[in-house]
C-alpha cells in the first residue's frame, strides 16, 4: 500500500506529483497530534483505572519526579527518529507518507523501533510522575502487543518492500536497542 502512495498516477491533486520527493509537514503534524492524543489517552485511562480500583501511588512524592528523565529521553527518541525519517528517508512516521527508502541512520542505527521506544518511555515516565500502577501495566501491555503482533507485521511488509537491504538491516540492528553502533548506509538528502 505504501508503494502505491509513492507514485500513484490517479492522484486528484496535480501539484502533489511535483512535491512527491518532499515529505508533507501537514501529514507529519497530523501524525504528531495522533501520537500525543493516544499517549494522553493511555495515561488518563491508567489514572482512571487507579482511581476506580482505589490504587495508591506506587512511589512517594519526591521520587516520582524521576519520571521526568524517561519523558525527556522518550521525547528525544521521538524527535530524532522523526527527523531521520524526514531527512534520510524523505518521509514521515505517518502511514500516509512513509519513508521512500530504508532509514538506518540516527537512532535507527541502534534500534529498528526508536519511535516505539520513545513512546514507551514517555508512558513509563508519566506513570512514575503520577505513581500510576495502571499506566505501568498499560505500557507493559503496549510493549507486548507491539513485540508480538504489530512489529512482526510491519517487518514482513518492510521485507517485501525493501528486500535484501531490510533483511541485512535486521541482522545489523536489533528490534529494540543496542549501544553498539551499526554501519549506516543512508545518506542525508
């Protein structure tokens, strides 16, 4: 489906073809808004479950502020991964305008899924600040769902679309994270 979007001849906007090599800021911002709404929704859901079940915060007040660190790191992962999609892949994280080529630079040299890592870190940081046991459980369920269901499907589509380059990338770079820096093949535009 992504391949169809990269050069569909049935496009009703004649100017779109002229812009096909540049990612759309509007689509990028739509994706950012969706991620923010989804994360806020999961955090609110966790707090509401805690409230309904009368669960007490899992950490005392001064220690809760340690949750700021994962939120900051998660935000950095999100921004740098999105920037890599934009500059190296000429696309966005939004499914309507995915990268046009394999992105293996920036945080993608350490993880095949830095966007998911960033979002999980934000959830865990918010859970720490709020002391929300349910938000931690939501983050764990999200991680397991990503690892078992969503990511394998995404990887199968990427293997079909990108072929051997993606298979070699999977050998070099772990699904989640490594401090070892993989060899980068992407070049900024």
